[in-house]
């Protein structure tokens, strides 16, 4: 569930900036790109983080390809309040800890 929320947030938050990027891209500016790529190759923690992200992304893509409806309905959206021609709103939630 956390992965789905993270992917959705990433897609919504970054959709405009991604269009302006040259593909393939890493989510940094062009000046930092080479340093990031080098760090992924050189540093174990960066490679591990990158590999983990790619693995999670492949799982999410496979889940969507296997059953797109199930995948999309697992995103915390309020499908009952969807207006025609619009994306459904997110569920409104509150989190209360210890009462």
C-alpha cells in the first residue's frame, strides 16, 4: 500500500517537471545527473537504494499490467464520489495516536 501511495504521489507531484526533462532521466537537474549516476555505481548504499526502487517499480508495473482495474482501485481514492470526466478524490483521513 505504501508503494502505491508513493508511486501515485511521485506521478502527481512530478508530472509537469517530467515533461520538460530529457529522457531517459534521473530526477535531478542536468548539472547533478553525472554525480548521481557515478554515486549509484560507486556507493553501495546508493546502488542498493536505486535497485530497491527499480524492483518496487517493476512490481507495481507488473501488477498494473496483470489487472489494471484492481491496481487502480487499490489506490486510496474515493470512487463513490467520482464526478463524471474527473479523477476520483482521495479519501479524507485523520490519524489519531493515543486517543
